[in-house]
C-alpha cells in the first residue's frame, strides 16, 4: 500500500477533474450493469501513482473532458491502492493485459477502445487528450 501523503493528492486531483472513484468491486459491477442498461458512454481511468505516465494521463483526461463531445460518465479505479476494484475492472477489460495507467472508453455493454500505458508513457497530455477527443468525436 502506498502512503496516504502520496495517494491523497492524486485522489483529490482525480475528483477535481470530474471522475467518480470506484473503490470496490461491487461499485464497478454496479456501474457496468447500469451502462449496459442505459447504453450510455463512460470513460474509465485506471489511475496510478507512476509519475512518468500518470502525471500525463490525469491532465490529458482533464483537457479532453472540456471538449464539447465527451462521454456521459467518468470513472476511475486506483491501481495499487483499490486493488479489488481495479482487478474487477480489469476482468471486464479482458483480453487486454493489466496496464496502469490506462484508459477505457465504454458504451453500453461494450468496450469501444482501450489505451494502454505504452500509449500514454512518454506522450504529452495534449497528445493523449487529442487521442481521447478523436475517440469522443467518433463514439459520443
């Protein structure tokens, strides 16, 4: 487990961006069941303390969510912190291997697009946001 002085600022940043944290497997199941029922779109951020990648992922999401087209809902799970919730979301993301940080665009009961860590690491928030915005324009 990571110390709270590292985790809490990241949690706070995630909430300020506008994402709802999912901290239990039951919360993940409930959200995905509701998406299946409503057919709405959602962006999931598999959050991380990794400075090299997560430091670009969270700002990228913040930029992308200001776009006029975006998913109906925004969620995060925190890899390495809320382990059970993260493991449950990763079950839904199969066959994609565990990757954090990463992002998933979901609609209804279907995963539309997955952005693994290697497509985040080394890229600027603006580059990652442009990828998300392109996906939002296509699917939202």
